[in-house]
């Protein structure tokens, strides 16, 4: 039986004193064929190379609990990169930590070209004289010291990625240079060891090259960077076991005029070297962000314009290349304390996942999996007065649980969804349901929605007569304790947390009565699985 579309009617509940009756909004989802398909690792994660500089601090790659939490988000890419990547030196037998490579970097510039925009980046603002690392600590700019990554460090991160079924992407140091050209000698040492150990990572080269002048007082032009990428490609092709390793980049900052110019110049000159084109994106400054920013439609809409410009620029230069948000989060500077690490951050995260999939992005890499206010998980260090030592408590943040639900329910096929009239405070997205990870069968589809207003909305499913009553399963995520800044999240009224044996909980839906309106509370987000939709697009992954 073919079903070409499913229709919804929404009844907007408002105080009777203001408006009599209900405002009706009709919503349709095209189910005959999908709009597009995203990478199976669409929701991916990052770790900052600064963790290596701090000798991993409390990130224990051997922890069974940590591995279990990570594996629950597989398949995914793990990007190990960031600003500190351009100060990382590999030493097979070196000492770990800061200064291991011999102190501060050489700050002699290469050809300025069109690099070094000095504009706002994913981590800092040009108007500031100081910026924050991922722990929110102030450190001086342009004065970062080289540090060592040992063979032991490299073994640990590759083993961790393999065990949790993540594909590692490692960001090589682009600031190791011989005049205008990249010096690959240290990278070749790492590659030799990598081949010896049988690892198969993918690679980046440099972080936010268009903003190096502002960040660390160095510059690499788009022309020079393109030649550097070509050199890396030649080296990998000559490596017997790394020929199939992908190179992604160039990891420019968010789409502004100079960054887009840098991106297009690089792509024209680098040719077919990159397997995916990457850009970084954040919404707000973590130091000045407010609670209202996270639910303000005008702030969320920033992303739509940025993605549109990025997609247009990249497709003009390399039409067939996948497009990634190679590093992204809510707020730059490590996130906003008390906001990026609470329930309210989920509005930015879920809206970004929905919008990116709609607009042509194939992978979204969340900054970060661990470390910082914007991390999915972290450890809180608490002094223990009895023994005067530091005991660490694992913190699983709201966005982790949101990501876990997303991974469980949302499949790769994006469905076209529209509403009339459009409401800025109601965000709606639709995908085929992930039948591989969930208990749902092919043909089911999932609508996920965000209600940015304080009042509830009633959703009523209007069905075509020949379809019959559709079964709807609700996964409503709300703040535990009803505070938007809660550090915990409820699923259908029950707090999400690990089981007593540290295993992940089973996601239990609320079965909604057929034919009755669905109450969608204000300031929440939810997933609605249409169990027996029999959507043709979700039977055979058919794309327009």
C-alpha cells in the first residue's frame, strides 16, 4: 500500500483571555521518497588535543564505563584536534605533557597571503585580549608551547577508538614548516609508527588556518595550505597500509566573507585531495551567553545562513564532496558555564542536527565528547577532606542523553517536512526511523520537534482514510525538576541515568492513544515515532 504523505494538524493552546479558540497549523511529511541521506556517522564527536598536553587528566581510556558511554554513540568519527594540534610533536620515546618538544614555538610568519583573518572563530573573538581553554581557564594568546604526544598516547587513543567503534580523525601539526612549506618529517615518523601498529586513522592538517594570525600569530595562505594537503596526500598514497586513509579539511572558521574566500581558494587549488570539506560553527560567546540565547529563534536561525553560504561556496569549487561541520557546539570559549552543560543547550544541539541534515551537511562533529562546559560528559573533581585527595565523579550531561536518543531513533534518510503557516518557535524535522538500532521495523518514521515557547502545543494527527489509525510512540525529553538549567533530563517523566551495573538504560516510549491530540509541553523537545507509517522512503531508502 503506497502512502505519499502524512498530515498533521497542530492546535496552538493559548490563554483564553488573549485569543478565543485555537490556532491551527497543518504539517505534512513527504514519505514517497527521501529528501537526502546523511552519513551513518552523522552525529560524531571530538576531543581536544589539549587533553594530551595535560597528560589526559581524568580521561581514562581504559574505563569500562567511559567505553560503554562512547560505544552507545557509535558509529561515529572521533576527531582529535583543535588549536593545540598545531603545537603537538610526536616522539615515539618522548616524555608526555607540555614542553616535551622543547618550549615555545617559532613565531616567524610564513607568507601572509589571504590567511589570518583576525575575525571571530569557533574559540575566540578578535576584540578580546584573552581567551579561554576548554576548562574556562584564561591563558595568554599567541604564546602556546609545543608539547609531546608519545607512542603510548597514540596507542591509547587508537585502542580506545577501535574498542568503542569510532573512526579516528587526527589533526596533524601544520605549523611545522620549512619557510612557506609544511615540513612533514614529524608526521612521517607518526605514520611509520602507525603502520607498524596496524592503525587506520584518517587525517586533518591544521586547525582554523584562516584565523591562525589572530589565534597564535602565525599565517598559512590558502595557496600554501593547498600545496601542504597535496603533499600529505602523496605521502599517504605511498604508505602501503594508509593509502585508503581519508583527508578532510580545511576546518575554516564559520562562514564570513574572508573565511569563504579562503575556503574557495583552497578548494580550487587542492583539487580532489580532500574527501570531505569542513567548517567550524558556534552560535554565541561562552562568556557573554544568556539563557534566552539558547531558545531564541533568531539566534538559532544564524545557522541556516551560515550553512547556506558554506554549502554554496563548497559546491561551487568541489560539487561532489561531502560537507561536514568539522567542529561545532553551542558557545565558543569552552561553552557557557551553567548553560552549555544543562538541559537548555539541547535546543541548539537538536535544532542543529535537524537543520544540518536538511541543508546538505553529511557529518556534524560535536565539540566535545569530554572536557569543557560544552562536553557531552565530564568529570567533576571534588576534594575529599579525609584523605586530602581528588576524587572524580563522572558527569553525564543532558546533551549526551539527547545524543543517545537521537542515535537510537533517527536514521540516515531525511524526509521533507513543511508546515503552513511556519512558526519560528516550532522547529520540526523528520527522518526514517533507525530500524537497525531500535526495535522498529522498516517503514516507520520519526518526527522530532522543539517547542521554544512556554505554553503547550496540541498535536493532532490527521490521517488519510485508507491508512487507518497510526500508532505513535512519544519520547518526550524535559528538564528534571522543571528548570531549564537542570543538569539532568527526564524521558517521559522519568530521569535518564545509567543502570546500577553502569549499562545504558532501555528507552521506553509512551504509547499515545490513536486519534487523540498529543500534548507537547512548552520549552521541551520530543521524538514521535510513527510505528506503522509504511513510508515508502523508509522501506528502501529511496531518495529523490
